[in-house]
C-alpha cells in the first residue's frame, strides 16, 4: 500500500506541475498574403479604362514570437495608379475586396472595406477596415487586425503605400484530458489513503 501511495503522489505532483506550467515558446510565425488587384475604382465609364487602380503585392514574412507578443506585419506593398476617371466620377465611392492570408500553413479569407474619394486635383484611396481573423494552433492562437491606411494621388501617376496589420499571439490555456484527470484522481486517492492510515495509527 505504501508503494502505491508513493507512486500516486509522484504522479499527482507531476501532473499538477504540467497543468500549471506556462505555455511553451511559440514557434516562428510565417505570414503569407495572397495579394489583390482592383481597377476602375470610381470610374464612371467615360474615363480611361482601368483608372483608378489599386494593387496589393503578395508578400511573405517570418517573425519569432513568444506568447503574448504583438507586432506589426507588412501584408502588402501598395501601388495606387490614378488617371482620368470621367467627368461625373467625383465624390466618394465605397468598395470591398478580399485576399487570402496564410499563417503557418492555415489559410483564411481576409475581407476588407475601402473607399475612394475623387476630386479634380487629388484622388485618395482609403483601406478602412477588415474583420479580425483568428488562427488557432496547439499552444497559441494568432489574432490579425488590419491597420487602416490612406494613399493620396496628386494628379495622374503611380503612388505607393503599405497595408499593415497588428499580429497578436495569445497563449492557449491548457485543459487536462480525461486520462490526465483520471491519473490525477488516482494520485489524490492515494494521498487520502495515506492520511487514513496515519489517523488509524494515531488512534491505536
């Protein structure tokens, strides 16, 4: 009985230490964007075909992180090409678009909202928002939040910018499996048995 009690206590101590241990260091994150191309933004049909256009170049980046880290990642270098969009194209024009975003092999669709403001001298493209994405892995999760950005085009030509996102790494809370709970129960039962033996000896 004493041997069983000692083994049970050792197992219980080991399982408790595993359960409360902090999350292991996260592996390197690889962030791959699929890229996108939008054309005829705000064009009323009488302007130069394809104007205005916005291209987000596909890119790949790697970052080493720990649980709880947050960093800024480049999703796309942007190229905004402006030209004559038609006499009646002035004002704001909303649009939506998507691109694929892959983190450590998991791919999701990033849905983005934008708008373009067209005036006689300046065309401004806005990437306004995107629904956050969450990627779940064994020991951590990754949350992606796009950072709004604007690009001004003064006259005709090509103008650059960047689309970035805040990447947050969240450690997962360890949840013991049923087998782990069973072993823990055995360890506690052994402890209780040992306490009963001590009480009987004292009573005798």
